[in-house]
């Protein structure tokens, strides 16, 4: 059954959020807070979104965490918030904190070698302008490519990259070929968005009200991590099969969600937002 879009079906969550002393809001970036752009450096948030995020984390005393497939350093210039929010980038491989601290989980040398060879193969085909290299992944972006040409590029790349997953990766894993919205990605699988969410929640010492907003298939494991802990919300113009139980159509429903979060929490501030625990952090 396709749920009704909008914030009204979340009314029981708003009641729980009002009573909560601690709150965390997880947000994917591309396709959720910002529309997709051919020029990824111009993928700014929908109008009003950044200011409401700032309101949620300050006036509503909420720990806001951006969980994205992008390298974490790309988010602050796009959001334009000072200080930037907490960011878990490259599918949880990177951690960037508002106070300037950062860390990156180490990557297996064999996985890095495979990613390097995958990128070189794409560049040799003359498609280097559509490749994205980031910690733990190589992506081929096909947005804007004519449908027939994109299908051919995807099939050829999929075949070539699949060969990289044979042999030493066939048994022990650690790397996978994955599709995303208008593209293909070869990515390490030792860290995922689910791990990023689990890490943040593990840093809380008591009850917390939380929600995760995302649009892509790469958000699905994070949706599953929130099962029984808070609402998983699909942010997308059209519904698709998903583990999420709620649906927002951007940008209108997204802005309504952020405004409602701020309103109910501002009336009942709860505990101040604290820094993430420093154990194991640089």
C-alpha cells in the first residue's frame, strides 16, 4: 500500500518528539535536501531548506547529521551553514564534526587498487568527465546522457567492473557493484550508511527520538537500521518500493517536515545538543 504523502501521517511521531529530551535528525543530501544537478558543484539545497536545518539544530536543539554518499568535504560549501552540521560522508567511511575534527576509516589496499583500476578503465573509454572518485568508491554518472547511450555505457561498464570482483574478491567480499539513481558505482561495503547511523545512535547514552530522510536505494540499509527506533521517510516526487513507511514530496513536504520539527521542539526544548563522544576520535 502506497502511503499518503505529507507530514500528517507522522502525527504520532510529532507527539513523541515533543516529549523527547534528546533528538537526532539524519538527512541524506542529493535528491533529499537538494535536487539532482548535472553539475554536482551546483547542487544547492531547495530554497529555505538550509535555514530550516539551522533552525532545527539550534532553536530546536537537535543533533543534525548529514549521511551522504558524497565526500564529506563537498557538503559545507553547498549548505552554506557556519558551523556546518555533522557529516558522515562516503557512505559512512568519513566523519566530519562541526568543531573541525574529522576521521576516515582505513581502506584495505586491495580494495583501493581495484577502485583505481576501475577508474582508469572508465577514463580509457573517454568517459572521464562522468567519473566520480571518492573515498571508498568510484561512480559513473549517467544523468543527462541519452537513454540508449546511457544503457550501453552502463552495460559495458558493469561487465568490465564485474571482472574486478572475481578472484580475490569473490570469496572475501568487501567491494560490490551497485546501481544508484542514474548511475553505477563500485564501492567498498565494509562501511555503509547503516553503519553511520548505528555509530551515531551508539553514542547516545539514553532514549532519543530520531528520524532518517532519504531518497535513493543507498538509503535503504539506513532505513532498516531505524526499524523500531524512529520513522524512515522516503523523500521523492514519486513513490517506489522501499523499507520506508512515510513519504514526503520535495520541496514542499520537506519544508513542512523541517518547520514542524522546529515548531514542536521549540515549544519543548529538551536537552541541549552535546558534542559527539570523543572516544576513538582524533
